[in-house]
């Protein structure tokens, strides 16, 4: 199959493209560095020519709620329109488990707009909601770190390995469109502050972590079980400890 991966320069995009190529598929990498601008649509028709399927793992640059919704709206709309013109038979969107329970997060608002457009579009689709990735806690600590101190919200998560997400996306895109799939999650629940501490330790970094809901992009509305996978979730095999053993 000829499969286009939008967001191919990101972590999940790189992993997914590699899995697909290892399986013998013809992969088209869609990114600005490859000459494609999703927001304007420039280069999309050429990139999707003869494509059988599309995987969208794009991310939005930091912005407020309206800006994030506008970004995802433009990028997703252009990708779907170009896919319809090219005769794409399957559009797969990677989304976020539990985000419908959260109103105050700009990124989640943008992802909801993305889902809405995919569901209303003319290209047959599958949406795969996944929990946060194993590297999420370390990323958050990196975003907030100043002078050796980082604030991290005490989220309860059931994180999933990026490589497991890529493997599932590769299987999904080569199958039939399935609508909204069950959540994809890792095998264990974790405290995000502890995840950040252990990730930083594995990286050989010394950072003092301050657990707090204040001053960040994650509000107290995310406390408790809000971000855990729903009933009937698909459980990926890789544990946080197994992933952590690969961190450098």
C-alpha cells in the first residue's frame, strides 16, 4: 500500500513510518521539511497522489484555545479535502483518550475539532484514542524547568509506549475503516510526578520536582481517573519500566 504519514517528523510519525516500511509499504512522509504545508495546503495534492491511506499524527504549535482550534481545523480540513481528491480510502487519526471530559485545555479543544472534521468528512475513517505516552512526564518537566526546578501536576495516567502506538497505527491503517476504536493504553497505572522523577534519573539529570496544579497547562479538572482509558480499552504490552530501560 501507499500510505501517507502526516506529522512524519515527530516521534510517533517517525516510528510509524519505520514500521510501515519494514512491512513493505510505500510511505510518503508529510511535513514542512518535505515541502508540504498542511495549514495552507501547499504540496498536499502532489504528496497524496495515488495514496491508499493517510495516518494523521500531527501536533499543533503552542497557542491559545482559538489558535489551536484554528490550526487543527485548517490542517485537518486540507488533509481531508486533498485525500478525497486523491481517492484515499482510509483516513486514520491518532487522538487522545479521555479528552472529552476536559474543557479547559486548548490542545484538547483543538483535537476535538480535528475529530469532528474527520467524522464529518467524506473519506472513510478510523480514530484511535491513546493515553499519554511513556515520555510524556519527562517532556512536561522539560517544559516547566527553570533553574533546576520543574513543576509537574500529579496526574494519574496509564501511559503507553510510543513504539506500541506506532505498531497499532500500522495495523489499523492497513485494515478496513472502523470508526472510533477503543482507547489504547499501557498495562499499568502510574503517577506522573514519579514518572518524571524516574525519567530524569535515567537521563542522568538532576531536577527538583514540585508537584502542583498551579501555573501550568494542566488543571485540577484532570485529577483522579479522568485521563485513564475507558471500558474495553486495548492494552499494549510494554511497561513503563521496560521503556525506561531504553532511555538515555
